[in-house]
C-alpha cells in the first residue's frame, strides 16, 4: 500500500468535496460555466453538469470533475480511466501527454492544484466571502490559538465555525472529524465545510492554516480577514527542504490577509512587518507591542495577567497552565477585538475557556478502590520547542517527579528533530520513556537510537526505550508515584498509530485510562 502522506503530497490521494455524505453541498454548475469562471475557453464543451470536484479517482461520484495532478512520483492522469468509470464528467490537468486522447473532456490549466482549489471555491459559491475568516499559522500554538479565537468570538455573540487539527465545528459547537487526519484538509473539503458553516448561520470562521495547507493551495480561494502568526521553529523540513522555504510558505497567510496579528517575541516577525495593509503586534515577554501581558502569575488552576492593549487595560484569567499560553491568548484577543468583541466580552470569554482536547489535557479517570495515582497529562507536543514548553510548565506545578513518554515520526517526516527530542525529554523530565509515534516504514529501532543518542549527548542517562506505545504508557502509569506527573506526548487526540504500511486504531486517552484501571486493580 502506498504511504498516504507521500501519495497525498504527490497528488494521488485526495478527499471528496465534503466529508461523508454522497451528495455535495453545492448546486451543480454547467461545465462551460465552470470553465469560464476559471478563465478557460468554454466553447465546444459538452452540456454536462458538474456536481463536485476531487483529485482522487476513488472518491469520484457521478457528475464530478476529476483533477489530475502530476506529483514527484505519481501522475494523476494514470487514474483518468478509473475516474471515468466512476462517473466523472471531465478532467482538468496541466496537459494530456498520452498517446490516446482522453475519454473525457479535458481542460488544460497552468497549475492543477491551484485549479482544484479555484474550482472548489466556484462550485461552493465562494462561502468565505460571506464570513469573517481568521487564519492561524505558525509552528507551535496554532491549535490553541484557533480554539481560543473561536471561543472569544462566540462569547461576543458571533456564530462561529472552526477547522483545526483536532476536528471541525459548525456554529452548533459539536466537534466533528474529517475522514483523514490533516491539520488543513484539502481545498474541496475546506470550501464545502465553509459553505456548510454559512448554511448553518455562521458569521465567522477560524481556520488553522498549516504550512502544507498553504504550500499545496488547500486554502487558496479563502477570503481571509485576519491572519495570525504565532511562532516559527524547525519543522517539516522533509517537505519544505529548508527553514527559509518553510517560512516562505507560512508567510503566504500574512501576505493574503488585510489585517495581521504578529508575535513580537518571534524573531521571524521582523520579515512579516508591512506585508499586510494593517497589522497589530502582541508580546508576552516584555517586547514593545500593541498587545502586552504584564504581571503574569501562573498556578495549578490557570494563568492570571493584566492586558495592556488598544482595547484598554484589563485583568485577564485563563484557566490553562503553561505561561506560553499567554501569547496564544493575546493573539486571540487581538483578532477577536478587531472583529468587534468588546473588552468585557474578551474578559468573560477568556475566563470561561474550556481548553483544547489533547492540549495539556488532564485525564480524570474515576477508578474504584486502590491508592491514588499520578497526575496524567495528554499533550500533542511533538517538536523540541513545544516539548520543552510543556515540561518546563509542568515542572513548576509538579510536587513529585516528572515523567514523559515521547516518540518521533518516521518516513519522510523531519528526522532532524529525533535527537533534539531525546535531549529535551531527558533534560527537563526526571524520567523519559522513548517509544513509537507513527514510525511508518522507518525501522523503529533506528528512531529510538537517535533519540537515545540525543539524550546521551546532553549527558543524560535517565531514559529507557519501550518500543510498543501501549506498553510504554502502561509502564509509566504503573511506576509513577502519587504526586508525580506523567506526560503522554506526541499524538494528542489522533485516532490512528502508523506502523509500517498500516494505520491502526489508536487512542492515547484510552490507553491511559486502561493503565489507570490496571493500577487501581493492582493496588486494590
């Protein structure tokens, strides 16, 4: 089976116009009208109706437009017969090169991925143009800032939808999942979900915009109103090649936004100043900025600080641990205020925030009998910077020892962070357990050796490697003492664990709960 992420990047793995239902949300459009909307010649095209668009032949339904994308290793044109068999009415691509003419009408475009996004926006009726849309990008902090912004807008009375790596929401607030895990889903899914938000009465939407989503034009066609920049550190270099390329792709969000919210504490922000027509800055570390946090106090129950801003000065309470979340809160406050939220609404919204699943999520498992167990935290930290933030934060509020379970991805995912992850885990935790985290086709032993090497290079020996993630979680939960804190890092709320070519059903939360029950049974 072809590795899904590789094939997706090459253009052979795509998503249907919307998650789940067989019929698309948007009305059909004549092929000639769609061609004209894309700036293509419309004369001579058959009178057929286009009902949806996708670049995966296996997702084709009768009436769909198939976009054939040429990637580094695969050519979507090879799947045209499959698309025709499933009912595609036309093909869009960068030029037919086969000996035989295609069996479907063929529309030639300069850039197939861009055309996929443009066609999706046209068919969906450009739903983002009727919404106030906030985009959030950066290496760390994207998800929390996305959830905070959507929460603050709702607290201000704005019906708001959301697309994030944890899932997506319509204005009803119910968290839903796409059929595959992406921080930013494919362009047809983005447009279909935005249209669904509009139909549900939304006035705003907050989107987590990943570097892949920006580089692969998944969010092309989205009319941004606000672009938030959180922070940049080394990540996804297996895809972008260099840190500069990674930055350049993320920068697209700021370039396309009429109003930018920029982190003055991030050195890369200097290269973002002036890209947007209007901008504001924020700082949680004492830098000169429009939005500043002062008198920051952190306790086991949350964060307290004073905000100095264009909206005035006011006290703020955020029921989250982690001083780094003050910066995320400032970014969300600035964006929500720009879209009309009053200071009193910002205060109330921040104080009532309910957190993000898989982000510093404490497991409160009720188990009968037995002695009390350790405090267990599930967190999605998977970069050296984010893991250090997590461990430093918990160190300040942990009376006992601090444990961490951490792995690193395989395949083409950034191999350069494996050693640094091992170093950070061993330096900032009392005991570190190295384990699997989607090692894919890369031998797990190779990944574990690199993490061990990083820990030893830092002069640390407080680690052990347990390859099976379930066994690693069980080990720390059973061995940790009451008063200790256990961090289960990497996966957060992800629902699969990739071993070789298999994607297995998975839940860190489920494994933790099972281990806590086993601990209670043992002590009982």
